[in-house]
C-alpha cells in the first residue's frame, strides 16, 4: 500500500512540472503518469538496443 501511495506522489510531483494553468488534480496526475510511462518505455527500448551485441 505504501508503494502505491509513493508512486502516486511521485507522479503528482512530476505532473506539477508539466501542468497547464487551470489543470485540476486528475489532469496533473495524468500528465505525471504519462511522463513516467514514457520514461520507462524509453529506458526499455534503450536497454533492448544496447543489449544486442
């Protein structure tokens, strides 16, 4: 349970960096989650590309 709350807090903090004026909590949280997913996908692709030698 603490892990899930930690992920929500991190997503909210990341969403605060990219929020638009007038966004509500769920918009901010959604943009933070989208950013986290994008970072994970980029890391996975980079690991896949650089592991093939």
